[in-house]
């Protein structure tokens, strides 16, 4: 069984930065995708960024140029550096690890990010 634990959320002013981290315990296959999703109140959960084992990254248009995803396969961790934060980035952020065919997926418990002055 895989467990994902996120950390790093909090309250930040517009224009500020936060770094989210996700640590996976258990067996993670090297070809699994690791990524971040978010869900704002009253909204559907949406993709923020993903990182494949081949080093390919994918970002939502709304965060391109501001967020950077990184992955450490030796430690089974994935991080999200968020810069130039905006109030619309406010959401619960979830770490997700999944197989490329989506047959296996794991979610973290979520961490709140609030961008407000």
C-alpha cells in the first residue's frame, strides 16, 4: 500500500511563494507519474502539473511560468515550487501518483493553500 503525505501549504500574500512537498511511502514503480492537482471551493479538481519518469513535465496553462514541478526518484518525492501566487491559486492541493494507464492511482490527503492580502 502506498501512502502520500503532503506538506508546505499555508497562507501567503499575492505575489508570494510557497513550496509544496509530497513524500510517498511504499512501493512506487519507476514508471509511475507523479503530480499535483488542486480543488477550489465549488470547483472540480484540476490538474496543476505532472512529472513523468522520462522527465516530461506538463502544466496547466494558468500556472505556466509561475510553478515548477520537480521529482526525486531516489526519495520518492515530488515538489511544487509556486511563485507569483495569485488569489485564484487558492485551493486544496493534492499529490497524486498513478500508473501510466491510470489503472492504479493514489492520492494524498491534501494541503490548503490560501493566497490573500
